C-alpha cells in the first residue's frame, strides 16, 4: 500500500527518455520533493535541495518489496540533488520505491520525504541516444568550473584545472541542451557570457590558448615540462565550439550580441600563420614562451587534428595557405593506406585507422560527408573506422573479458 497518492508530473525529457515518472505530495521540507526517472538498467532520482542551512547530507532509502521495508541505499553531500541506482544485474521490469531524508550537521534527521515508485523498462535506440546525450550535457553543465564555466579536465583530479579542447566540446553540448530544452536559452546564454568573458582575459600566446588553464585565474597550467604555452590543436577544438555558439545564439539581444562579438574577437586573434615556425610547410602543435619550439611537433596526418588546417585556411585575419594541407597534413609518407582490416579500408592513418576518437574530434564542427582528399571521402573513412572497431570487438583477438559481439571498439 502506498504511503502517498502518486501524481504524474511533466518531465521535460524528449523522445521516450522517461519510461515512468511520478512526483509526490511534498514531504518534510528539509528533505525536499523526490522524483524518479526510469531507464533500462538504472533509475535516476532527483530532489529539490532543502532550504535549511544546517543540512549536511541526504540519505536515500530503497525498498524492493513494494514499500513495506526500506534500507539505506546511499548518503550524498548537501550540494547533491541527484543519485543513480544501478539495477542492471537484477533483471528487467523491476519496481523500486524510494524515500529521502535530510541529515543536519548535528546529526538530527528530517522525516522521510513522500515516496516515489519507479519501474525499469526496455529502451529503444532513440531512448538510449537521448540518455547518452543528456548525460553528456549534464557533465559539462553541472560540473563546469564555477568561476570560468569551462570544462574541468576530469572529475577525479584537480578541480581547478580546465581543459581548452574539452571546453569546446562542452560548448557544443550546451547548445544541444538549450535546443532540447534541458536548460533555458537564457541560462545557456548566461553560461556563454561567463565562458567568453573568462577567455578574453585568460593566457594566450599569439592568440592561442594553452591545453590546461587554472579555471579561477586563467593562468596556464603546464601539460608537461615543455608544453607550458600555446596548444594549437586544443585551441582548434575550442574554436569549433565557439564558432558553433556564435551561429546558434543569433538573436538580436544585448547578451547574445555580446557573445557573438567576443567570439569573433577570439577567433580573429588566433595567429594560425605564425605557427608555421618561420614560414615552414606545416603547422606546429606547440609553442612555449620559455622553451620556444622545443616540442617540435609538426601536424601531419592522419589523427584527430585535421580541423586545425581547415580553420587555419578559413581564418579571416591570420590565414595559413590552403596549400599547407598538402605540404603539411598530407605530407606524411604513410598518410594514404591501402590496408584492409576485417574487410574494411580506413584509407589513411595507422593500424585500423587509429583510435575511434580520430573519427570524432575534428568532425564536431566539420561535416565530412561531402569532402574528400586524394585518399578518401572523410565520411566513408570514419564509417569504416567505426566498423573496424566493431569487428575487432566481435573477434576479440586478445580475449578481453569485457568484450562481446554487441560491444563497441
């Protein structure tokens, strides 16, 4: 028997993401309202943070017998308002009941919140893609640096280190979140104002950002001993996101106009041509104010940095000649490949076409479908690389335990 009468609520999650979603009448004020969202192998719980400044943590309780008995599932900090309960090993169509308590710093606990009942259910491909897209957005939105808004390098490292290229990916996720209604357009614009305002004052070297920065000060954080200055590849990844944002936030409002203006300035400040290292035939990845060209890494394909040459040729202020694509990017003797793996040709690159992110990073802002060079159409290359990875997973030549025919590479 329910201890509450479940009331359906509207969930702003599209195309079948939510299988079953219930709200409940308000419980104890300090515990907040608890909502549950079901997926195939886990259940997502969300609640409203309590207003009592003395709250130190929240306790989530779970029942597997229809709400008759509850046991503690987990305890989370007072700034957390989301928890996941992984049920994948328990079977399909599982029904779970949950309740929430707020715990004060002096040890006192609130009454239970009203409960929520959730049942897992199968997900189709659209629902799976929605989940991945939403959770990707959530990482960049929820875990963005509080001062700069940029993406942190990882969630288990120094929380003040932000990553330039990853922030470009995060900006694109922000656009998706605004378009899908996961955050309001106004909130997304405000986050963009935060990001571009920070970038204007952050360390740059000939207009190029470092790989890592301090998310509070904007000062460079060395990626390695000699990599303590400009990183042209990471800057290109960042600019993919910024240029996409400049196009998306196109309304004639003061804030959206400001976002576009600042992005244009950052884009036009990049001295792509300077990174030829004295006018050479290729672009270089790094430059250091302390060690100069010590890293000495020419950008020669094929790997994830193709977008650098595309943006360099497109620059309105400091372009590198388009001929550098042939003399630099394609000049590696092993660029074109006639090799075949599991029946598929990668056309260029190393074994199997390289890691799968070679088919990702440069194509977040560059549509490969209609473009080709002397070796390949880029879309066909990326498709074949994905198929090679899939076939490798099925064959599993190294007998990796976690691999299975339905796995990715």
